[in-house]
């Protein structure tokens, strides 16, 4: 028998963990021949369907999530038209809610799985062509021969630690820049907007198993591991043990989602001792408003979360990203602007502002009418309006997200953007208005174009910060011949000996430009050995008053 897995992702940088996770549980069953067709949602659905049909599979299986949903249905409808006897089975987060309407609208889909499939999928494979036996398979939803909807509830793998690891499957894709690793499954929290909000109990893997799996990943040359634990530090003792384990692999990089309200002293000590760059943290904040978090059913005191976030952002050995979600009930547009400014003041490594999606199976989706939330019934189910934020204001929040991503989250412009956000309460409003007037607020922009826009904006509204923009421009390696560097003077002289050398050594052919930075009242000299080289500081004056001496 032939089973074909459609590995459909948003880009080729990603790969489905579901495929090796399921295949690992049945890989010793030689009665099945597995084939994989990999594609992205941007490819032609007819071409993908044709590729699938050339294999003439008995079963086509795939994971469906909000950004692949539409493309997946277009592909599978074509497959069914060409292979009407092929059984099509789907799973994934799109099916955590009520699936009757989906199955009635898409009768070519034979069944869908709700919940965790490592135990249910092998059971279904033993009865895939005998639908009368499907009623015993937990988590399976399907239409029977009489057209009645059958719902077998929610599948949960309680023996999580006894599953065969996905990395043991020969279908595990080692060609991607990162891999995903679950050390726990489930979540202690009850966030109403999250599909993991009801995943109880939390199940864990032993530390020795995790060590073996990390070692396997390292042997395959992967250096970036994204730990999928919903709340890494839900258990302080376990989190501390994992951090010590990660220190055994200093050449790797671990991405963790951490709850700043749950930072115990033990975890703080461990975090402070981590090697530089070993961790990349994502702090789930969502909102800095107590009533918003309470309505969203997110556990953890806001005061503790703010204190924890401030601590995380103060650590120089790692970068902490902070998340905000526009469209949460009781969350107003002006509060989003204020919260972004507060996070900048904390020194967050990135500020990610997302729009709320009401995902199937979540408590917030079930209570949408009660909470006054209107949302799109089609993927990605984005919130369109709440009692507190209008459709136009949600569009403003979306543009603010693009501004933050393009300027604050870009290392070249982060320093000056952060300084302007902190110093001027109206900076984000004025800059967003300016980008909108220039008709670029919603456009993809190169790093250079963003620098020019920031420079022109400061020339109009914050001229005292022009030098700082020029400094950022030069440090980013941009051309001295373009506008942000127009105020920079160049000389071919040797700076006084009492100046500090920051980089390299001076020689006669070095081209120097001078720039004063008002941040610390110092004068910097930037060197270029050739016109094409990126500039970098080679000398720094002790004080700007010494400029007159050169």
C-alpha cells in the first residue's frame, strides 16, 4: 500500500514535524510504502497535484494549519478529481474545533484527526479502508456512508515519553537551517486565544532522553534548535536543569518561549551564567494591561511579568523578544502604542506586534460574541473589530507592526529608533503618519531606503538627532555619497596620539571621515581602505571639545 505525505509549508525554510513524528511510530511496518511531496503555498496547485497523482497513492495525508489551509484544499480537490478512489486524511491545528461544516463543504476529504496523532494515526492505518471500524479511533472525525457526522472526541498521547522520537524516522528532514524539539507537551496556562490553552496534563521527557536527542541533532550539523515547549519555565526546577543541559552544547543556539512572570531566583542565576548567544528568548507578554490579560485568561501577575521582562532584557548574554497582540478584548489602540514604547524602554531585542487570530478550538473563539469580537470566518481568522478597537484602528496597528519590524527590529536602525521612541511620546504616531503620507508604510523597503526615510523624517521633525542617524548609517556600512552622510566631513590626517584606537591600526592610505555623536559627546573617526569597504570606527576622541585640534 502506498501512502503519500504532502509536506506543504509557507517556505522551504520550514518543514513539518508531523511527518517524522507520525512515521516514526510505524516505520517498521513494511506493508506501507511512504512517499513525500514537498511544496510551498506559493507554488502552482495544479503542478503539485500532478506530482502527487504520478505516484498513484492509496492514501494522501497532510497537516493543515491556518496559513496552508486554502492552498491545501485547492491541491487536494484536484487530486480527488484525478484519483477519486484515493483516501485523503488530514490533521493539524485547523481541526481542534467542530469539524462537521468543514467535512460537509469538502466531501472529498475522507476524515480529519483532532488532537495528537501518534497513537491514533497508526490505529487508523490498520483500518483505513474499512470505515465501519473508524468509530473506535479516538480523535477521528468523518462522515459515514449515510451522510451522518461522526466525532470521536480529542486524542491525547499520555505516554509522551514512550513515543519513538521524530529524529529516528528516515523521513526526518535534516536539510533545514533549524529543527524543532519538544521536551514537554501540553501547557499549564489557560490562555483563551491559544490552541494549547486546554492541553492538560503537561507531559515531559526525561533529561537523558533530551540529551540524546540534542546530541543526534548536533551530529547532523544543525546548530539552531527551536524548543517547542509552550511555557519553558512552567516548572522552575525542570527549567533550571534544562538550562544546565543546554550549556553542555555551547556551539548550538536554543530558541525558548519563556513566561517572564515565572522567573524564579534559581532560573535567574542559570540565565545569567549562560554563554553569550546560546539562548534566544521569546517573552510572551501579549499586553501590558492587567484587565486585558485577565480577560484573556492568561495566568501570571502583570507586575511580576514586567519585573521579569526587565530582568531578561538587561541580560547582555542573550536577546529577548517581546510580543504584543492587537485585537485582544479590552485592548485599545493607544494602549498598544504606549506598550510598544514601554518595551523599547526595557530594551527588548525585538518587539513583535501581531494581530489576533481566533483559532479553531480556542476558548476565545467560542466566546467571541460574548466578548464583542468580530473575526473573519476564513483562514487566518483575523480579528476585524472589537468593542475597544475599530477596523481602521486595527489597520493602524498592522502598519505599526510593519514600522516596528522595519525599524526597531532592524539592527542597523534599532538604536536611533529606540532612542526616539523613549524620548518622544508622539514619535511612533508622527513617524507612522509620515510613512503613510509617503505611501510606503505598507511596502517592502530595503535597509538603505529605510535609513533614508528615517533621516528625512528626522530632518523635518527631530533635527537634533540627524547626527545619530548618520552614525547609524555609517555603522551599517552604507554609502558616504548618499544623503544621510552628507554632513560628514572627510580628512586624510592622522588623529592625535591621545585618541583611543577602537579598531585596527592607522596607515597612510586610510580614508577617514569624522562624525560627532551627541549620545556621549564623543567624536568618532571612521576608516575606509577602499571605497567599497564597509566603514567601521577606528578612533574615538576623549571629548568633542578636542575636535578643534584636528
